[in-house]
């Protein structure tokens, strides 16, 4: 029974707690090389393909604090999605041409909520009053916006 109690205390102490982006950005030295769990909206996504693809996400929260997240591979999150990231806080990371100051090196990236995407109309539409006429070798009668 004592063994079980000690095991439960050790598991409780090593649990990863969710932190806000503002907490980590406000005291980066306190979180350096610590495992954290953060949640935020994806503001920017840069994916580099190649032999070993990697992705850099910019997460933001309600307080408009932005934190970079580095992940090997291609995570399921797209621009505007809410994601939860578990990983290690690093104060500097250099990957190829990217130099990250304060960032989270992700172990797991999970999509929590999908962004609402609106269906856009056509980019090119035919003008109502003009027909397809040729002036030289070019067609007329098409506009960029309906």
C-alpha cells in the first residue's frame, strides 16, 4: 500500500500543468527546460518540407501574447485553429534559417477546435452587360470581382 501511495505522489508531482502564454512569456527563465502544456489560437504557420519536415507555429491567447512553437513533422493545426501543445520551453533554437528566441519545442500538438472557414465566392466572374468580345487576341468581358 505504501508503494502505491509513493507512486501516486510521484505521478502527481511530475504531471504537466497547463500554463498561459503570458505566464511563460513573462518569466522565461523560470520555465526554461521545463515541460509545459499551452493552448492558443494559431496565428501563423510555416512548414518546411524536405528530408525531415518541421513546422513553426505562432500561438496567441486572449491577452494577445504570442509564443512560437517548434514541431518536427506536420501538425494537424491550420491557421485559426485552437491547438494544445505539450513540450519543452527553450530560450533559443536555431533551425535552418529560423532563429527562435523563446519557444516551445513540441512533443505533441493537438487540435482542440477547428477554425470557422467561410466559403468565398468566385474570384473571376463574367460581367453581366458585356459579352465575350475579342479585341485583338484578348478576350474582354471578364472582371476580377463580380
